[in-house]
C-alpha cells in the first residue's frame, strides 16, 4: 500500500512540475501584439507615469530601448503581474514600452 502511495506522489509531482507556468499564449493574452498596441500620445503618456511610479517599486526604470517590443513582451507579461496593473494600465504601459523599444 505504501508503494502505491509513493508512486502516486511521484506521478503527481511529475505532472505538476512539468506543466509550464508561463506559456507563450499567456503573454499573447496579456500584452497586446505589436499590431494592436496603442500609439496615441495620451495612452503613451499615461504609460510613462506608470513606468515611473508602479514599475519603480522594485528597481529603477529600465532602459526599454535595449530590446525590441517583441523581445520585451514576455518580460512585460510577468512585470505587469508583479506591479498588479489592471487591463487599462497594461494597455498604457505596453504603449509606452513600445514607443521606447528598439525599432
Ligand atoms: C514586485 C517587484 C517588481 C515590480 C513591481 C516590477 N518589476 Fe521589473 N523586475 C523585477 C525583478 C526582480 C527583475 C529582475 C532583476 C532586475 O533586472 O532588476 C525585474 C526586471 C525587469 C526588466 C529587465 C528584464 C531583463 O531581462 O533585463 C524589465 C524590462 C522590467 N523589470 C520592467 C518592469 C516594468 C515595465 C514594470 C512595471 C509594469 C516592472 N518591471 C515592475 C521586479 C519587479
């Protein structure tokens, strides 16, 4: 009986450990694709405010121009969760990062 329980735990651990946490589709759903990101000044300006307030709680403002927007999207997906941004704020920070990112 003990063996069965041990086997069950081993299998369960394997299943949990091997399920990817952040799938690419999570990024897709959270951070707008380059073709859908907002480019109006109002949204970009609002994003700049978020970048210098919510995004500086843990580190100084990052230099977004070191990478392209597509390269930054997965990082952004995890950062907006850390900063606990809502949907509108995610649109805004994405627009700002997009405006600064390497072209
Ligand atoms: C709860 C803490 C926390 C918050 C809030 C946070 N970050 Fe981060 N961020 C980190 C940590 C930890 C790292 C990894 C160490 C580092 O690069 O400073 C990081 C790294 C980064 C990087 C660099 C990744 C790389 O590969 O060099 C970027 C860009 C970034 N954050 C952007 C943001 C943006 C944009 C926001 C606001 C939406 C944000 N962060 C909010 C903790 C946070």
